C-alpha cells in the first residue's frame, strides 16, 4: 500500500499513541493514550535553508587525494594535493654493515629506490595523463603530531624555499608499462610508481647503519632521516585518485655470513595512519553557487558547500508539553547533467548545531543524538531522513532560556545577540562504525569530513522544508 508523506506521518502518530514505550532514535515514538493521563498532538513547521561555503575543514582522513577534476554540473574545479610522512618500525635494522654491498669508496649503496602510491578508487578517465612532482619536506619544519591540519594547507609552506622536485611522474590510472596479463589481473593493486634518485635511497641505508638511533621510532626517523614528501600536481585535468597507502621502497643487496651468496633486500617505509597524511583542497567558483533565490541548496565535498538550516521555535504554545518526535525529511534533486562523470550525492551527512561544528571535528567527536546526528542517503526515496531531532530542539530551547536568564535579556534581545542560536549545518561526512559481536549493537567510532568527490542539490532555499512534530502532554490525574 502506498502512503503519502503526510498520510504516513499521521499513521505513525496514531500508532505511537497505542504503544507504551518511547525510543528517541526511531520513527515511531511511543506515547500513552489519554486514558493514562497523556495526550498527543501533531504540528508541522517550516525550516528555512541556505547554501554556505564550508571554508577550511579538518583534514584528518585515513586516505589521501591527488588530482584535478571539473564538476560537470557546476563547472567548479576541485584540485587535491597532499603531504605524507613515512613510518618506520621501531628499532628497524638492516643486515650488518659488513654484509651490505658497497660502492668503490666503501659506502653502503642502494640498487634503486621508489615510491608507490596505491589506490583502488578513482574518478575520471583511466587513460587521462596527469603529471605530478614530488618534493622532500622541509627538515626544519616537520609536520607535528600535536597540530590540527586543515584542508586549506599550502604545500609550499612545508617545502624549503627554492627547492626542486626530487622526482616527477606522468601517470595514467591504467599503467600501460605493465604487461596486459599483469595489469588486468584480479590480484593487481593499481599504483603510481615514482622513481627516486638512487642516491636518496643510499643515504637512508647509510643513516640506518651509521646512526641507528634515528630508526628507533618514526619520530626520530622523520626528524633526522626522512621528513616526508609533498605530492603536487604540475599538469593535467580529469582524474582524481583516492590513495589507500603509500610506500617507499629501497632495494639493496647483502651477503650471507660466509659471504658466498648475495641476496636481494628491500627496506620499506609506509605512509600509514601511524604518521601524518593531510590533503590540501582548492575549489574554484564556489561563491557562484551561494544564492538565496533558488528553490534548492547545495552539498559538495571535499571542503566545499554545506546547507545551513534555521530551526523554528517549536515550544511557543507548548511550554508544558514534551516533544516525542521531530522528523525532518530532506529530498535531493537528481543531477541536471547526464554524463558518466557526474558526481554522486554524499552517501552520509551530519546534522550538527552550527555553534558546535568546529569543535565537533577538531575534537573528533561522534554523533550524540543531541547536538549532532548522522544519516545515510536513501537511494530508494532519494532522501536524507532524520527521524527524531527532538533532543536537539530541546537543547537549543533550554540554551536560549538559560542564556536569557544569565544575561537578563528578553527573548527578542537574546536572539538578536545570538543570531546562530537556532542554526544547524548539514555536512557531507564519512561515518565509521563497529559492531559489538555479543549484542549486535552498532557504535560510531569516527565521523570525519568527506574528502571524496560528491555533489548534490537539496530541496530548500526558497522552498521550505517541513519539520513534523508529535507533542506529548502529561495531565494530572483526578
């Protein structure tokens, strides 16, 4: 049977009145009936919305991004470059110096060295050529573990002045330097292979045998041996890589104890979550999409556009009532362009109080169903649904009352002094969860800004969004 949205909400309200339990996180809220001294009422309000630029965002992601693409729907360019440190195992050691192959001057020498950037996902044309440049980071300005890095980071701030690239590479997603059998194999892990100067690898090997104290941990390694690299884009447009991990491989040879057999060895250092990886994002022409005269708003990532909601005052005339359910359904428009390179809509979004947004990401919080909620896109209905934001509405209302009392202001005066008091922001995010194997309960472990390419228009702007509320009124029994 098909229900319209308003009919379905009425059915839910009637169903809720017949139940005896209450769950703030489900669409059907339990409310006692009038015979038990509790009555219910429903009411709808309008939410106004507008597009806002996110500006810089916290760039704490487990993946890095590299490329330059144009959103075909908006014409906006998105450019991504990144910085990466490389991790060493604690107390990393090589074979004894006497066993390592050396050059004519008796110095330990590498056979070759390289960086590989591994990826599974990408956007764009697999045959499109792109050119990158790799710079060693400034040893006197090493990225710090106790800092928060943002998406507006400038890669040049971490490269020594007048530095030249240590390597360059022209690449395509499909690596046609490989045999077809290897390139198309199911076990092949796509990667960009960057050849480093052999001397660079030799210097790291020499440091390992001459100053082993610099290989006790990654902190020492990054400050005395290899501070990391900046991966910048020199030319090309039409491809964006989502990089899973990077690895620096140094190939060398060594002998066995009797020195009658020579073996091949690899010293490997990886860009992993144990060390810093941070992506720099540059968006063009976002300001042209910020308009108050359209019946829609935008969501765009990475570090792009968000939708700001102005929530209504829902307690006027209901001062003695409680809110059992407050549901918001936000519908998205399908893309206005038909092309294989149209960007997908964000798969998950965060609704967070505007005043709490920066702190939420900087302190790496998760949704608490009070000041912040997450939900996923329903591909069946093309909507983002927040089934019950009653605790957010209650929190904002009581914050207002407390503020009025503390500052000695009327409601109008306090709202004028705190214009964002009832604002919330809808932001594209990546939500990671863990499931308790004993209970089956699912808990969030992280909510971070989405750095993948996404874009969509939402019903809003000049067209209000509906907020549907079920109130409960507790009567005193006679």
